[in-house]
């Protein structure tokens, strides 16, 4: 039945775009098979694009028309490890952070070095698809910390164009490792990072289509991650725009929040007041070129005759807080950090919307299903293929979320960054403590200081998302306290214990 389905001609639909960065020459892929019509996949990964505060589809109308409206939009897309490196590690492997060992951007539980040391490079989407006969390529952001080994090309990539310094975030003056050659880009309009990734995407897709080999392309601009500006052509039309003032924006009373947030609330609020609206304006402007890049990718697929046989995934590595709970950046277990846009289109996918809980760890097994590859035992996610056809019977109703921060008091920590090319610290990048959480259809339950403190010194949060969608009232700190919700807390704590230690099939 699958062979018949793939051999039919489908109406034009958008391919699968999932933005991320990985790609490079490694071992030779399996020999191309004449007439191999397995579907192609394009993954387009945005950077720090939330699905709560930012009007994604209004800001990216081409992407809405070419992918969302031609495929399935997941209204409950989540990033269980809501920080760049941990999120991207989970996309590459289909595993939770407690199994990749990557829970943040650097240190003993974070970054590229930890990812590689844990043996994860041997079983990524690149190696699996490459070994199954796919032509693989990537351009953009791979994993935080790759700058420590800028000449490295991970296994599985036939075409590798990864950023190897932190100037990648600025959009200019960055260096790419292009299949073993380090190429420096400058400050000319043609060097604008998203446009360079667009050109590399279109070149790869054109060449791959001519080869007759099924292909996988991973496009990962850092847009709209701070401090990338709009492209020069979009600067005149990017008007100053205040960030949306949601009910939890600059939350006035954070006394029910964990102590690290209470202690740093004033400093965080000051940072939001000084930088948040500027950041939001730049983000909206930067999304314009990302939207154009996606349109260029779809146009190239259509021109080469590959669009009808290509799945497109568009999503983000994690969300982003624009002042909610006095927070900027991501990392937190709240909705702004966890929720991401996700739209998938491609052969046989009928337009529609789904409220199934779709996680970043589900992308890898979905790709494997499309490519007729058995899902490896260590994969924690579930293939979205049945959900894409409308079958949600037995689908998940909860998931674990994790972060491995080192900021015990909310101030010290590895998430502090500098503005590229300067010695100026970015105040909004104050770290937060480690946590683990379980999120189901109604509740979010969080255990704080998961790595830093013993059990009797941890702090907890519980939110009823139906009654309190902006997470303003921590039920554990209400006058009734934990006792009034004892049964709920007991059940959720037990479930969190299961999910935070699950592996492979037990996670599914």
C-alpha cells in the first residue's frame, strides 16, 4: 500500500522544512538505487521562535501559505528541552535530554562536546538517512560549542555548511565550515546569514534533484535569535513595535514563584524594560528574510519537479519569553519557552490542524517512517505519521521537560553570554537552576533545583492550565498549599519520575 501511495502523483504540496544546522561530508552513503522514489525531506528550523507571544504566521505569510495551509499545523507543538543545544540534540537524535546527556548549552551536561562525548553522533538523523541511501546536507547552526572544534565534520553529512563561531548570531562577520574549508563572510548585504543559507539550500536541492537520489536537507538560520537584525532590504519597513503585553508580562507579583526568580526579579524586569521592545522589533524584521528563504526553497523544489515528493517541516528549536514572568530568553518550564510552531506538509498530507501533543523528539522517527527505515530502539519520540493522517488513538497525553542549568541562585551560570565581538555581558541571559517537569493536558508540575540540591531542598510549582493559562498562580503556594492538591501532586510526581528516567520504548 505504501509503495502504491508513493508512486502516485500528488497535488502540489509543500515539502518538509525543519530549520536546524548539520551537514557535511562523512562516510560515503549507500549506493543510489535507480528509480528510488522514497520521499525527500526538508527540515527548516527557526531559532528561538515561540508560538505563544509572536504572531508567527502573520509575520511569515509565505510560510503560512506554502507549508501550514498545504499541510498540518500542530497547535500543541512543544520543545521538551527549551534551550538551543539541548533542543537541537533532541531533534538530531529523537531522544530526551536525559538520554543524550545534553540539558543545556555548555558545561558537564551541555554543548557540542557533551553531545559528541556521549556517542550521539553515531545515531543522528543524518547518519541514519545517509546509511539508508539518502543524500544529506545542512547549512547554518549545528550545536552550541562547535566553535571549540571548528574543523569537525560530524558523520552522516554529504554537504556540510555549519557556523563555527558566535558571530553567526549577529548575521555578519561569521565563518562557515564548508565541507572542510573555513569561509569567512563579511558585512556586505550579500553576506547576510539567512540569505547565504537560502542560496546554499537552493544549490543543494537543485543538485540533489538532478542526482535522482532521495535527499534530506536541514536549513538552520539563527533567525530570529538575538541579536540578528533584519536584512538590509527590510530595515526601512521594520517599524518599532512594542512586544505584546500578555497578562503575565512583567508579572507584578512573583512571590509564588521559586526563590531564584524572586531574588532576581528586579534585575530581570529592568532588562526587559531596556531591551525587550527593541528585541521584538528586530525579531519581526528578521523573520521576513526567513520567510523569503522558505519561499525560495519551495520554489526550487517546484522548479526541479521534486515538490510533490518532498515533505516539509517548519518548526523552532525552542520558544522564547518576551517579558512573561519577568523573563527573557528561554530555558524556563513555562508555556512561552516550551511551545513552538510546527507545520508539516508533503505527499498525501491533507490540510488541517491537530491538537495532538507533538514533540521535537518526534521528528526523527517521523523521518524514518517516511524513508521506510525501522525506528531505532533508543529513540524516545513517536512517529507523527498516524497523526498526520488524523489517527490520534492512543496518542500521548503528557510529556517530560528538562533543563540542566547551573544558576543555583538565578545569577551564576553558563547561560550568561556576551554580545558577539564585545566584552559586554547580556543581562537578560541570567541563568536559572535546573528543573524537570511533567506537562499534561491540564497541569504543569515542576521540580526545581533538580541537579543542585537534595530532595528536601527543592522547590515546586503546580499550575492548572485550564483555569490559569498564563501561569500566574502556583497552586502549591496558595493558602491551601500542597495539602489541598496532595493527590494531584502525588500522581504528577510519580509520573515525572517515570518520564524523567524513561528510555526508548518506555518513553513512547
